[in-house]
C-alpha cells in the first residue's frame, strides 16, 4: 500500500508521547507527563472530526468529547494518552489525546490514530 498523497496530507500536528508519572491525581487515577518538546514535530496528516459524545459523572457534571481521526503516512508509535496538538486554519489550538492507532491494511503505507478532545 502506498502512503497517502501529499494532496490530502494538508495539516500538521505535533505529537508528545505519554509516560505515566509516579503518583496519583486527585481522583486516584494515574498522572501523565509529557516532554516539553514534541516527540514528532510537524507531522503531515489529514484530520477528520467524527463524533461527539457526553459523559455524566456521579455528581451529574457533563463532559463533552469530540472524536478525531488522524491519518498519517508514517508510523508514530503513540501509546494511549499521548498528546497531539493541532492548530486549525482559524488559528484555534486543539489538544487531542490518542486512544488507539493502527496501520491501514497492515502494509506500512498509511496509519490512523483515533484521538479525543475534551470540549
């Protein structure tokens, strides 16, 4: 499989690989740390916002999430909770967190990362 055409890889993102830190956050979950410089800088990609969903916690607080799909032509080994920074054409910065990634057709040409953004 060939890599996606540069005609569709019109966006760029910076990716920060996650690593769990020692200790817990206020809710008892693990803390995550990120390097100050991107692990992968200015990665050409195509982004597509796909779905939005809401989670309601025990205290009836609503949190909205937007699901993004990011297609790249290179393998970026991102573990879950890796941070992805995307600046859109309007200059708005989106902070996404990777959930899963896979090689399309497992032929080494295209890779898709599923990520979420908390709104």
